[in-house]
């Protein structure tokens, strides 16, 4: 009897742990994205991004990947004439975008007005490696109101 | 200061795929050379396929050149099956445990219709083939 109870207790524990695991996974999903699909990185490049007011903000210039986890960390958005500042490039966490389906193509929307983009953390040149460090990356997540999730590969001791 | 996270990462067994703590630009990965463990040039990376909802790179499409003697062939390989060799933040080349025989039998992709690889029934067998754990929940 004792053994059976123990077994039940252990399996309950396993279920709880299992549920916890999938919950954490679900948190990584972007609820605003209603277009679950596989998208080619080279197709993303050049995609135009609009804001909630349907203004064209510019286009996606690059996708930055954490090679250890395969997770897209940032999207580099090339802001066109929208700011009246000439070409400016900002790094935005991928989960700040809402990706929906429009016909057969994904539509990318970012909640950003001129002021938000003007003050956004900018990137210069192609030296993206510094964006790997938490000290550089976390403030960008905070700015775009995206919860910083420590990459799995560096959170383990 | 900057080298500290790199040191921490190299201690970590799960971080052995790369030599440095970097972010890779997708457009630099495209065209990266792929060699196998026998040091043979097997092709290059043609595309990275990203899950739009999670931001996870699921597959790299590997363009196999003349290696198989079959002309140009494309195979989808789970991204985490590759080892990335980088130098000063730039990708140098990638390594894949793929003999000629393994590549010949590998699941191929035709055209650019990558969307179907989102579905578990299309994607999971590819993970199984490359001995990778299928983790996506559908």
C-alpha cells in the first residue's frame, strides 16, 4: 500500500513538473502572433513593418540569432524616412512584433510611433556581437516592454 | 568585461556548439560552408527556417552541391544538429555529422514551400532522421 501511494505521489509530482515545463514553453510563445508557420530568414529581410496606425515604419534589415539555442533574439529594423532623420537602425526583440496573416504573406506590426522610435536603442554598423551580452540586450527588452528571458544555455551554472 | 560571459559559457556542456558567445546575423549564416566530420565539403546553408510564433530557428536548409554527384539537392536539417565555428563574432563555417550515405537518404525539400515543414507530421521525421529530439508542442 505504502509503495503504491509512493508511486502515485511520484507520478503526481512528475505531472506537475511536466505541466510546469510546458507552461514555461508556452510563455515563450508570442500571443499576438496568429500566424504560426515557418518563415525563411531571407524572406523576412526586406519585410515592411507597419504600426497600429497603419503607417509604414520601414523594413527589416536583419535577424539576429543566438546560435546556441537557435532563438531569434533581435530583429534589426531599418527606419526609413518616417522619422525624418534619414536611415536609422533599431534593434527590437522579435516578440514585440505582431505577426498576422495577410493573404499568403505574413504581416508585421510594431506598436511604435515616431517618438517611440526616436528614443529607441539604435544599432550602428554590423557589429552585432555586443548585443549578446545581457548588459546590452536587457535594456532593449525593457524599452520595448518585453520580458527578458535569460537564454537557457547561459542560465545553468 | 565583455569576455566574461564567453568564459562562463565555455564551462557549460550545452554551449559547446559554438566557440564564442555571439549573435549570428541570419544573412551571414546564409551561404556558410558546411563540412562533415570527415572534413569533406558537403555544401552550404541556403536558408534558415524560423517559427513565427516562438522565434525558434527550426531548420537550416542545406544546399548539397556536387558532393552527392546528383547536382543541386536541398535537405532540411534541424538547426541544433550543426556545430558553428566562428571567428571574432563572424561565422566561419559549420559542421554537420553527415557522411555521403547519410546525406543521400536524408529528407529532401523541393522549392520554397517551407510552410508544410511547420507541421509535426512533416517535421518530426526529419528530427528523428538526424537524431535530434523533437521538442515542439503542437
